[in-house]
């Protein structure tokens, strides 16, 4: 099925005509968020995010409550793309959802918003029982870059899943510092992440060298 509405290309349109067409498309897409057709709803949510349509903030927040997670988790990611921090608290509320995909989408959206109000809730998500959700939380915390996340991400080096441990090592490169270097050196012999830890140490040390 094609997108409910395709974004208009500028081509021969004047700036005014292009903006009018864009607004018309956004209006139609917002209407599609209320469609009885599931595919139309999630595609509309996706396109509105890709268009960075700030006019869709409230409709997308409402879409977080869609009965189908196919819609709600995409709406969560699209809210992140809008860059409007008024979406922060609604997205934080979604971190407690029973739907793992909505938790993952909300974490992704919060990472894009880079609102420090999300740091503590995202740290809590590092204990989620789903691997992909924990990884999404790590990625979000890296994007926000708040120092409070360093210690919790260090603890993720002992996660039961290798993919989470690998993600944590990469995340720690962003934070750096002597504490991180010391901890990573303790994992050089780890069969799961030893090579990744060695790479991370070299990255941090080369970045922190004088004149680098």
C-alpha cells in the first residue's frame, strides 16, 4: 500500500505554493491518524515525523494511545523527530507501557529530544526485561549525554546479553574519563567484549591526548 499522502517535491512550485501544499499534506496526514485503516494510521505517523511537522505535535501525542502498538511506537519515534520538548512527559509515561515496542519507541523519541528530564526514567529502563528496549535506552542516554548515565551504563557491562554489553562499551566512549578507562581495562580479557573494550580504550585515550 502506498503512503496515505506523499510529501510534495518542490520542483516548479513557488515557495508560497510549496508551503501551502505542505500544509495541505500535513492536514490530510493528521486526518489519516484517525483512519479506521491501521496501515494508514501508522504510515501517517511515520510521514509526519519524517516531515518534521510540528503542527502534528498534539495529534501524535494522542496517537501514543492508539489501540495498536504498530501506530503508537511509530508515533513515539516521530515525536522525537519533531524536536518539541512538550512531547517529553507523554513519552516518559510510555516507558511504563506493557508493550515493549512502545517502550522502545518512547526511548528512541526521548533520545532525539535530548531532554534531561528523561535521564532518570531512561536509566530505569536499563533494567527492562527486553534486550532491544535496554539497547534503546542506552542509545537514548548517549544522545542526551548527561553524566548521571555513566555509572548505570557501566553496570550494563555485566548484562546477560552480549548485544547489550557491546552497546554499553560503545556508549562509554562518549562519556570517557578515568573511571571509564579503568573499568574497561578490567574487561580486556572478557570473551564477549574484550576486543570491543580494547577498541574503546584506544578511542578514549586518543581523543583525550593533548592537542587532539
